[in-house]
């Protein structure tokens, strides 16, 4: 049994059955694993992402960032230039990857509480003829903001720009068809909305775009093409040791996503969690960082209590004793904390959380408003 509920954006609270799936050892060489587990996962991921037959999936060892790095480091040829949209820590991370890998890139910076400016993006692309790619985060987990996916996707299609989407914290929890959106690479990981445990990420890419990566990676272990090609030609084989227990847990998590009713049903549960949370928090006097039109159903940032002796750690510990773990803030210019709505978390848990928050601010004597 879990000691407390994780209200974090991943690793998150998983089901008992997902955790139980890790109690068996698997041989990476055996068909039971490669054909029975890995290939099934790869096909299911593609069918969750799109109805288009032009896509394929690659699983990649490491945390989600390794998958982002494998895409950027493999897809951007020396003759390419990528535009990075940055309005939070994860947009910034993509810019850092480009810097470290010395990729030809340009960064458009926006405020963390501001939606990216579509006009400015379009202007930048039309003025800089070198730009061939654009990368954006879907749900910026820093704040919980949902970036304008459809608008940017349509713009990329219209301007003939290849589109890379970091949908790490939204894929499986927010409906989308990456084929309709013309996305070249969509990146996510095991421990977010699919509700698995951490250990690998995955990329769902247009086959033509994956082919184009051939021979371009500057890293051996993060070579996206090579990993894909091996999985395709050797029936689900990973080039190097794969996180077998984690992969098996992920297969179970995918089964449970189906049992819940698919992405639409999961999105509805997250949305209900989020709206219940915001309603309850407003009643307690807390104020969300973003206006409600910008919110994702994934995670919500709240301003910290105004009490002069407020201390996140004390608030955190108080809630932890009552069985809930929340997340510190990550916004650079506002004092916040975050509460995640994803994982094996239900509206009744949110109600219990709200009662625990009320109790904590009472005992800790933390007036929420000044
Ligand atoms: C979680 C997350 C990542 C990856 O983070 P890791 O710590 O490497 O797993 C990337 N982008 C977004 C938007 C995320 O939420």
C-alpha cells in the first residue's frame, strides 16, 4: 500500500496493479518480452496518438528529457534551423539542449504566465528563411499552462515547418490526433498521463521524418533513428539494456487506460479533479496563478499563502502527515506551489485533499490572504 498520495506531475500515484506488474523478471532477448510486450506497446502508442498509418513509435531509455534530447539531436540536420518556443522550464530545457548540442537554433522567450504570441511566431518564421523546424511544449508543467497546440500546428503546416511537440505531461490525458495536426515528432514518457513508473520515454514520429534522422545523431545511445530501426527490424528489440520491469508496468498501465474508457474518459476525470480543486481552493482563499482559460487539467499553480511566516516546507510536511504530497512552485517571478491532478487520483481524493489543506492552514495558523 502507498504511504501517501502523490499530487505531482510524475512520478505520480500509480495503481496497485501497475506496481504488481513489476514483480516478475523478464529476459530482454525473449519473444515473450520483445514481441509480447514491447511491440504491443509500440503499436498501442501509435493508435492512441493518431489514426494515420504514417506514424511509428520508438521507446527510449532514460527520463523524459533523454527522449527530447534524442529527437533534437537526431532530427536537426546541419542545414536545418529550429525555432524554440519558451514560456517555462521545459521550453527553456529544449533551448539548453540545442545549446549543448550546438544545433542551429533561435529561441523566442515569453513570460511564464503568458501564452506564446502567435503573430510574433509567424513573423519570426517568415523573416528568417533558415528556419525549418519549430519545437513547443504542449502543457507547460511549470505553470500548468496549455499552449495553443492547434494554432501553432496549423501555422507550421501552412508555412511548411516541421513541428516537434513536447507533450510529456499531456499525452494520454488530453485528446489529440498528431496526424491531423501534422506533427513530425511527439514526445512523452512512461510516468505521466499513461500512469506508469519512471524509466523510459517514447517518441511517436512520422515515418518519413524518422527516416530523415538516419546518420545524423551526435550521440550513440540517444540515436533516435538507430533505436527505431532496431525496434522495427529486430521485432521490438532495444539496442541496449531496457528497463524491463518498467516496460511491463507500462503495458499494464496501457491496459488500465483502455479499461477506464481511453483518453477521453481519462481527460474527463482529470478535468473534474482540476475544477473541483480550483473551486475548493478559491473557497479557502487561495488564488490560482493563471486565469482559468489558460489552465490545463494536468497541474495547477497557486500563489503561496500571504502569511509573513509562510514556509513551503512546513506546509508540505503538514499535508504529508495527512497523506498528501504536493509540489513546489517553479515559476521564476512568483511565489507558488503546485498541485497535480494526474495519476491514480479521483475526485473523492481531491475532496479529502481540500479538507487536509483546510486543516493544515488552521493548525499552522497560515492566513491565506493578507
Ligand atoms: C516531465 C516533463 C519533461 C521531462 O522531464 P524528466 O524529468 O526528464 O522526466 C519534459 N517536458 C515536460 C513538459 C514535462 O512535464
